[in-house]
């Protein structure tokens, strides 16, 4: 991973660096998949590295959209692109017990996504609003195979 400037970084640092990187600067030949328990990095030479995520949190990436989206399950930090890049959105994440975990304005990254660190072992409701349009999606971090890429949050 040294070829891509990622040597010595932990999972959270790799996620931060790659997800917030401008799309035009994304490293060619590198795949980086966020899974519930790790970031899996691989290159064109079939080398692979697994960087464990923290035990108390899971990274979930969300691409709110108005008219176009794509199917995704485990977020790709190098290839996933959403519709609304560099856009301010209001984000509210509420746990199943009603606790508000996030309630703030965030700017989507150049790739059209925004990332949230979500506590493990919860079900939550995500509400995103922009320019008078609102979308909601359910998020779960209870299972080993819960999705880390939310692309079904349509703003309407």
C-alpha cells in the first residue's frame, strides 16, 4: 500500500483519506472496500490488506440522490460515485431508542457521499434534507454483513 501513500495508516485514516479525496485524484489500480469489520485494500498485483475497524463503531457511507443512483452494498472508497458532490445537507441519525446520534449540516464529499461512524449493535433511522427535499433510510450495525453503502436515500 506504500505505492498509494497509505502505508502505516489505520482503517479510519485510510477511510478519511480516500473517501474525502477528489474523484480526479483517486489512485488508479487500488480497490478499497469498507466492510462491517474492516477496510479491504487490493491492487492490480492481487496483493491484499485488511485493516480492522474499531470494535465500537462501523463506517457507513451515504449517497443521497434526487434522480440517479447505483446499487451498492459494501462501499468502495475508490470507485463509488454519487449524484450530489460537494453539497450541504442536513443529517439526522436517530437510534431505535430515540437517541439523536447526529444532527448537523454536513457537506458531501466530491464523490457525492458523506460518511458516518455509527455505534455498533444498533438500528437507526437516517434523515437527510436538502433544498426542501427529504429522504430517509434505515441503518443497522447489528450483523456481520450489514451494508456500509447506502444508495437508496432519495430526496423528494
